[in-house]
C-alpha cells in the first residue's frame, strides 16, 4: 500500500545560468546546520570541480541534503547551461518538486523556459523564488508578471499557476514573503518547501524498484549509480536485476555492494534505504542512466525520458605534429580511446565512434561548450591530442537535409543593437522578438547552430563586453545554405625553430600575432591572423643579417605589439576548415592540416 514519507522532501533547484542556484544552496546548507559553527567552508561549495570553480558554472548535477524541523530535504543542484540540458531532464525524475529561481533583474530567460517546461510536463510541485532582490537594477514587479506569463504560455494547470512565491537574496541568505520587506534568514523558504512540496509516495511493502538517474565514477569502487527508490527497500548485499524501458534486451544481474546516503554536501555509507530516499549505490559495473533496478524475477522497468541527440561533432585524433609527445603523458590512440570510453560512463549526452582512420575518433556532444570542457579536462589530466573544427550533425527527413537550430536571446545596450542585428543577419539569424528594458534592448533570434561558431568573441568585441548572450537548442529546420563565419586569414610559419623579435617585428606588419619571442614554432603552424581573408606565409625565425657597418639608428630597439593569447574556446572558434588545434597540457597550437607549404598549395589548387 502506498504511503507518504512525511519526514522527507526531494527538490531540484532549476534556473538559468548565473541566477544564483549554487549560492542559494550554500546558504541553505549553512542555515540548516549542515556545517559545524567553526567549519571552514569554501564559497559555492557544490561546485567541486576545478573547471566549475574557475568558470563559475555548474557542469554536473550534484546532490546534497539538509535537515529542517526533523524533515530531511534532499536538494539537487542542476546546471544552467543549455549544453548540459541532458543533466536537468533526468534529475527531475528523482524529485517531487522544483524550486524555480528567477533573477530579479534579468527575469525569465531561455533556459528558465526550458527547465520549467520539463518540470510542468512531469507535474511536479512548484515553488518560485525571485532571487537577487537586493540588486540595484532589480525590477521585481515586472519579473513577477513575466513568470506568470511564462507559466500561462507553457500551459500550466490552475494549481501550478497558484504556486507560492518567495523573495530571496542568495548572497545574504535571506527570504521573505513580501519583496518590499527583506527577510532576516531563509526560514520563509524552508517553510514554503515543507508546506507546498509533496512528500515522496511509495509502497514500502512492494518489491524493490528504483530508476538510475545519474552515474558517477570512482577509481576504487567503479561505477556509482544515483537515483530515487520508487517502491520497496534495499539493503547492502542484496541481489538485483537491471532492466530498461527503451531496450527490452537489457538484462543484467548483480549485487549491491555499497549504499550511500547524502548528508550535507557529502556521502555517508548506509546499510538500508527505502521508498522515497535518494541514494547512491555501487556494485553493478554496467549500470547506466535510465536503467531500472528490480528484484530478480520481478522485472518492471520504469519509464524514462530519452536523452536528446547530440548536435555537434569534432574529430579527436592522435597528435602528429613535430612537437608531439614532448609535454603530454598520454599520447597514443589506445590511451585516448580508453579515456573517451571512461567519459561515456558518466556523460550520457556524449557519443563516441571510431572514424575512418585508426588514430582518430568522432566525438559528438550537445554543444561547443560541452566538448570544450571535455578537451580541457583531458588536457589537465596529461593527454595530448589534436581536434578538428566543430561541425553540426545533420540528418535527412523526407529527402530534405535538416540542421539543428538555436534560439538566441541577447541583452545589449541600445547603442550596439544595430551592430548585433547586422552580424546575426549575416549568419542567417531571424529576429523573432525585440523589447526595450530600461536603457538596454532584448533581442530574440532563431538561427542555425553553425552560425554561432566563432561568434562569441566577435559579440564581446562588438558590444564592448557589455552584451549578454544566451542560446538554447530549438529543434531542426531545413539546411539554411552557406554561412561565411571567419573573415580573417592565417599567418603561417614556414620554418621550424624559435621565434625571434626581428622575425616577429617583420611579421606583425602583415597581421596580428598570437605568439611572442622565444616560443618554439614549426612549419605549418599558425602564428597570427590577417585582416584580409588570405593566408600569408611568414618567417618568424628570421634573424638580422649581420654586417660590419654601423649606422646611427639602425640598431634601435624593435617594439612588438603585446599579444593576447587565445583561450581554448577562442582557438576552437578561430579554426578554419583546413586547420587543426593541437592540445597539450601546456600549450594550445593552431596548425594547418598539411604542414608543408608546397603540398598545401598543391592541395588547394586541386580543390579549386
């Protein structure tokens, strides 16, 4: 018989990028006494990865819990970036309610819409928190109207439209029921969660049944599955059978060797767990997201959202440049393949296929950022590889070639509005909506995903760093025709050696340099870019011809223009079709696919 677990609440925090999810979770953990009074705790404690801390973004959904009035609240902190949307969809299967966070100044953004739509489809209880009400540019009244409009737009039920609203400042750790009277602590938020989020319901007497909603990997215990128990209970050492809603052929048997309960922001070993609990378990090597764990002989898979297909692909290959193997620890195709297979164990939105050659792999993901974070992670672990420019994945429908589209929402000061509209128009963007907000304008476009490759850095230049751009996948459309993205050509070194000031000084007259004096270069390596669209070969290793003539002024110091090296994303955006990016633990080098100048010219001639 189904019963409610009154001592338990499971909620997910969903919001757009930078609306303050992780900061609010921090305060919830602190104020519920999850940490000792004298415990040193880092800011944004849930962002545990190095890359997450540096970029200030959440990449993987994290579980934590706090206790308020003897009720345990399991909180799942989800990512806000569209590239990690696969994380959000499946996390919602674990919870009964969502805390929707909306920034009091920015209002409803594309990702808010995306995650809210998923939550409404699963009929979850909704608590709305308008966050950052202490911002000087907060416009709380308008944002409340925007939220209600969005709910109506997404076809919310009357009950969902009556969802409670709380006004918070995550940074100060306060919440109140009235936005004009700031609160003193988060008690109003905790009270609202207890009152409005339904407790989990499950049948404690029924056979054990649990859906695996996310996986983690640990060198010592192997694969760790995370999910919520639907029915029954489980204990360490119990035998289970694995099945899958979408794939009837899945049939594994295994034994649960360890169970973990989530306490504060860590895990604690547990002996048993019952319906409604969110737990982690280990012992089943091949368990994956979407699998259901049942009692052997009583197979009953739980339905699960199919994860969206990848939209972008890159080729990862063994580094074969003249400097290969000098900086990395792992350089062979076997090591790269093993690392990519290991990544597949915990990232479901990723796909890896062998390509035509034995030393390269097709890696497909949900966006440029999704793949660049994988490259950055591998690079930090000591891998050396080279990657091709990103391409979109197309498919045929009724004889028509279909390509992925993006919905792009841009907030810019009015002065730069024209520049942005011109740039996106050239990249096949169609303006869908435009609304003024104080002295800024919000523009909404729909455009092909490939039109955005390489646009982010141009966008920051065009808007003098003041623009905000957000994108989200928006279905497929017929192929939109050719798009010219990069207007600059490359400065290519035609000698191997060390760059010297004299050679660089002569080269900087032809374009903008990306390397400085003393850096090692090889033939075919890209050392800068030109304003014209053509590639120019330069000799940056050229030294001054020595003579015994001394003329006044001939030996004045040569001044080089300071360089600004490209980041990993900048390099990927910069790559032309005939170029590759060499990634090593210490360097990022852009190079031509064909290094030799003569062979490259012949290949270009044949192509024409």
